């Protein structure tokens, strides 16, 4: 979502993306396919392969075009080997654009002929995109016109022609230039459409020819190092490993949102908010007893933090150099053992090798919902889970924060009173006094923070929850930590609920803000966000979401969930 964007627009887009995702799953045969924030995912993998005619905000275009985009992506998922495509793809930006769109059209050409409705949808998506290009005069730019022309030429060969007199007139010059260079390869595309590798040979030839024409005409002079979003439609770009993908479906989702200005969300007053340490919530003389109680719960689960740490290292760590091993039979010649070659010619252990050790250069934040409903959802087991994870990650060498969120009072407290004193203006936004809790910060070891973490067992501060703001707070803390990878885990039993705020704002005010925050964070790519839910389903809000059953004794399998979310 862009800064100040109307929240109704975001909700409308999200609903359209859910419908589109259902189509992609059905057509592509991938139950793990998701569309969120303008991004296609297969499981945890972001799919950056796309074509310009798929660049559409599904919540704003016609229903037929939205269905056509979803059908197109479903056919891509069904018929394209994405790893093979990556292997065969050119690296030059303009060539990659053309190569991608040709692969997309190949997949669309494999539509079952009996699916007439899908044909109509594909035509609608492509036709409306063409009209958009003409209306926005995109096809009048140098590179834009080249891509527009070759797209129509290829679709005519592979699927069917949707050209008009206007399109023929606009593309005539470029068709005249391109035809001698790509004619034979265009003909070969359809003959090889069932063989992705053979098809790619001709697709690369066409892509290289288009780039050559652009270079000869000096159209690509400004294209050196330019990402693909500038070549045709803004917001359509890709990072090959998925880490930098900003969306293949629309320009609006590619913007990095201002986290303090998401839709119509606002705060009436922050005067009564506070951030507090976990150990400040409980009388000092009660903390040892709470820690002892948490230790008893942990002992009952019979799970060793050391074993969890070993598994986390395997899942999250990367190899790092850690000195040398000596007296090896092969490797790099050890200067300290050169004399042995002369004094003992049969001695072979004169080499050294670099020693590698796993390095968990990762920062993990657990944000625990401590609203009143969590008192009914095995909060003790949630505390055990988070405490064990915190110790295990500490042992693994990772940075860990354990945070919580609630409200300072029921029914708004002083913030609601201030709103009433001001005349109770309509649609005031959040009218509650929130409380953000730091049980463990990144600079404090688990051993030093263990009593503060145990304060999670005191339920007197479990009141209400404003999840969206808590997520922003946790994100900003985590983003400030130096690490090659940052993971933010929300532990919650469902949707946000704060009585005072919900009663004086529109329906879904807090829910929509949480969804908007999740989408905005997902578009930033500096932090990976996931949710562990207790008897709830937040998969419609978070791309990474797992439901976890905390009834009964926790086992080692429960601690696989972190690797499952972010592996």
C-alpha cells in the first residue's frame, strides 16, 4: 500500500487477490500458491517470472481482466519449470523482459482448447493491457514500443492475434525492423512450445535481437543497470533469488509504504502509551517464583534447548571460515611443514584446509500477544515455547528479542477518557492506551533475561490487543539490529480486539490495519514476517502462517515450526 492510500482500496485488492489465488491454485495444481501484495508465491518462494500484460492491480481492473491475469499465472505455474527458466534466462535486463514474456505466452498457448472461458479471460487481460499501453502512451517510448511490438508479434504466433488497426499502425515501423531478425525464430516458437528448453533457444535469440535493435537505435542508452520496472510498466520488477521482488501484478504494491500512514488508520492520542520491561510488570519478590514455575513447565516438556539449538543451526546458519585444520592429506600446502617434504619425503600430511563452522548470523524477534483471550489459549505453553526458542537461539549465536503487547487498561482507559473530554469526535482512530513489553532485548543474554521472560506467566496485564501498531514497533526494533537475516514471529490467537477503538470506528478498523501493516512489511524485504497462531487462521493476513497446537506436552516437533516458516 502506498502512503495515504485509501484502506478500502487495499481491502478490495486483497479480496481480489484471494479470488485470484484460488484460480491459480486450481489451474496450476499448486495448493501452496498465493497472491499477496501483488506478488505470486509458491510456498515460501517468491515467483518473479512475469510478463508486462500481467501488471495489473486486481482490485481495480475489470473482473474479466482480473480472471485473465489469474488464469495466466495458473498456466505459468502449471507449465513452466521455474528453475530451468532461471538457468536459461539471459542476464541483460531488456533481454530478460522479452525472454520472460515469451515464456509466459508459451504457457498461455498450452491452454486446453476446451476451456473457452479461459480463452476469453486471457484475451480480456491482454486486450485491456494493450489499450492501457496506448492510452498511457507507453507504446510511444522507444523500448516500450519495442516490447509492445514483439509481445503482439509473439502472441499472434503462439495464442492468437488481438491487433487492431491502431495497434498495427503504431507497431508497423518496429515490425518492419524486427521481422528479418526474428522471423524464423518466431515461426519456431509454436513448433517448440511443448519443449521448454528448445523453446528457450529461440526465445533467447529473439530477446537478443530486440536488445540489438534497441542498442542500434540508441534506445537503451539509459537502460544500463536499470531494473525492468522502468522498461515498460512501473512496479513490475524482480530479484532473481526472490529477496528483492517487489511485485509482478501492479505498481501500487511496489511502493514502500509509510508505516505511520496506512489507509485511514490514526491514533487519537499517544500520551498514555508506554514501553516497559517485562520484569517491571511484576513485583520483584514474585519473579523468582514465576521463573521456577516456567522451569517446571519446561522440564515437563522433556525438550532440550541444546537439541533445539542444533536443529536451528542446521536450518538457519550459513558456513563461515574459522581458522585452519592442519596435517591434512590434501588441501593448501602448509608453509610451516615445508621442511617435512625434505626430511621425510613419504610424509603426505603437509597440507592445511580452511575450517568452516556454522554461523547463525540471524536476528529473531518473538512478538507475543498478551491480550485477554490468550489466557484461554494455553498461555503457559506459549511461554514455554518462546522461552525455549529464546535460549536455543541464544546458544546458536543468534540475536533474540522477546516482546509482548497489550493495553494498560480495559475499554480504552485514559485515552478513551481524553477522547470523550474532547467532545467525542467521530472516527477518532485508536482511543486506547497501549503497552509494549520488552521481556528480552537483543543485547541481553537469555540467562540475564530469564526472569523477565517468566513475567509472561503473570496474567494480570493480559487485557486487549492492538496488533498492527505492535507489529510496526517490533519491526522497527528488529530492523535496527545488524544481521544478514531478520525474522519476526507474531505469536497470537487471532484478530486484534480493543473494545473502545472498535466501538467508535468503522467495522474492521483494527483488522484492516493489521493486514495493511503485514502487506507493507512484506513489501520491504528487510525483515521476514511470519505468524504462529493458536486455534486461529491468519493465512489471509500473513504470507507465512502456521497454526500450532499447544495442547498436551510439547515435543521436539513443535520446535520445527520456525524452520518450517522461514526455511
